[in-house]
C-alpha cells in the first residue's frame, strides 16, 4: 500500500492600498496558496498575474495580522496580509 501526499491549501486575505489598489484591481482579495507559503509567495502570486506590479512590490512592506514581518514569514490559513507601498507626502 502506498501513501499519497495531499497538497494542503490555505487562503489568506490580502489588503492593498494606494497605487497597488489600482494595479491589483481591488483593495481586498482572497488568495489561495499551498500550505507553508510565505509573504514572498504572496508577492510572487501578484507578479505572476500582473507583471506591472513587480517594481512597486519590490519596495513595499508586508504586515501579517497587524504586525510588520519579513517576506520570509510563513503564513497560516486565514491570515490577513497587508501590502504597504511606499508613501510620499508633501
């Protein structure tokens, strides 16, 4: 008898602001990823769907459940991920 592996999927809620909102086409999206995915995987998910966001994402910060984290942060099912682009003011 062989044991087959089952790919575990998770969903995270991604919020975006400022110019990212326009590039993503929404201010909130639910993204399905394989279990064990990181913040970097979320960024890659968006770049794969719209390569125009890559430059902006490369200088954006990431917060998970209200705390700034590195892109290597491992995500859990139902996490709230916020992508925060650089802000300019005057």
